C-alpha cells in the first residue's frame, strides 16, 4: 500500500534549475525514503542491501556507474563508501563540460541515508558544495487522515510509522522494539563507537520520560553514571539521526525574564511511548506522562509541516524565570508568529501567559489551544484539534 505523503508533492515539483546534481534524502530507517523516491517513477533504483551490487560498487565504482542512466537513486549508499569519490569526479567533469559549452546528460542523483553519522562522514567529505540535503521522518496526523479519521490512541501507540498502517496486523510494540534494537542500539551506537551501551540505553529511556521538560544534563548524567559531556554528545547524536529534537527557548537581550534552557522532544511520539514502557493506551492516558506525550504529538505535527516542505523549522518555547510558560512559538516563513499551548484538559490562556506573550513584542497573529477533548472557542485563543494543525498552518500562510 502506498501512503501519499505531503513531501511527495514537493519532490514532484522539484526542478534541477537552482538545485545541485546530487540530492540527499535523510531520515531514520523505515520512514519511507526509498518508497517515496521510487513512487515518483523518475529515477532508476539501486539497492545497496544487495551484496552483489554492493561488491561491484566497492571494487569498481566507475564500472558500477556505467550501468545506469544519469537519473539514479542510491539507496543506503553509505554501505558502499567507495562510490562517493566517483560521484565527485563525475559531478566535477560535468561542470567542466558545461563551462566549455558541452551539454550532455545532466546528472540527477538521489542518495538516501538512515545513519546520519556515517552519512556525514562519507557524503560531506566528498560532496561538499555538490549536494542539497532534505529531511524525511515519519508520517504526520495530517497525512494519515487520508487513510482514516484521527484517533488519538492510535497516533500515540503507532506514531507515524508507515509500515504499521500499511500492514495493520503488525504489533506496534514488537515493531518499535525491533527498531530500537536495530537502528538505535545497534546502527547508531556502532557507527559512533559508543562502548557503554547499557548506559546509552538507560539515558534514552530517561529522555523519553522527560519529553516536554527543560533538559537537565547534570541530572541525567548522575542517573546514568556518566559525565555531563557524554550525555550532551549522546543526545546530539540522537538529534543528528532524527530521533530527538531540542527546542530552544525564545530569547532576546531586551527581555531578561526569559530562561535559556531547551526542551527535548522525540521526532516520533510512539517511540517515546514505547521507551516509557507502555503497551496499552488506557493506563498511559491516565498517567502523569500523558500531558508530555500529547505535547510531543503537537511538536511532531509542526515538525512535519515544515520538513515536508523543505523549510527550516523555526520553533521555540517561551518560559519566564517566574515559570510562566507557553509551549510553542512558531515563526512562519512570512515572519509572523503563532503561539501554541497544549492542554490535556481545555483551559483558556491565563492572564500571566498573555502578559508574557505581549512582552515579546512580536507579530503574533494567532494564539492556539490544542486539546484532545475538542473544546468550544475561547476568548483569548483559537481552539485547534490535533488533526487540524496542518490545515490551519496552511491557512495562516495563505
């Protein structure tokens, strides 16, 4: 089953004019990078999981490329790092021909990569200034509405993993256990050379239990039994590989009341649910963790809206030293702002929150309350449901 993605409409419109000859589609395993590019039916697919293909590419990169057209998808290309100098050689040769007025086949190469640690080591060393980078992660609620009406429990337990919707019989608990064991605890850890694997796994679980909270590196380090620098490097590694995201606080020198500590979120909420240990939605939704999980779900929806359009995500938290807080401040491409508060129960913005937002002196065009209960209009904010976030962002940009 093919699940249409918002990002596919962007890729379908992508022109070579202004684009570099090599394009890198990044994202964790199993988010649909290869399926998306193959669905466009514009490029020949080369899969490096095939050992014979991989061996040829590693032993004779020049001969390997002679087999294909100028439009090719190199799936998980970091498995054959020897091809990258050859790509560089071909890109530079084509540039020289174009400068000389010779216009032959135009190179159009897509490279997919799940392990960002390896990808940066190989692609960026050989293809600096020769490649554009794009990010893809799991499906958004907005995208999943094409399959079925929004279901909060399903969104929390399954997240946006395409295979869990294409194959409904799959057990999300086992599926995510396998993902954690293979991609996070094996691929990422191995590529980064991490030796203290139990400590890394423990840190990952602690982070899942603290989504939506101000990050405290010292406390995590003390609980895990490593130093603060190690925790910082591990979280940076997870962020680099599309597992977590640090949201920085909005701050300016004119407002000394604002804190400068970031918050941590997971790029897919179901992954955090699994790392917290939940196997049933009922107890989870009655637990103290529920508020952080629905806040994470709003974060992922905002993240997908921007990444699926290849726009940078300008997202901040707002919190004063007096602990007055608004969950998200979104800077739109038109330089306007949205303020978003996520509530497990419907409560309008308080006067102190409004005062905090006014103190920022920004062009905040709308204030939203996102709640799972679906509430009537508020006096101080617009009520938005989880499955309406995407369409309301589009409305604000219209």
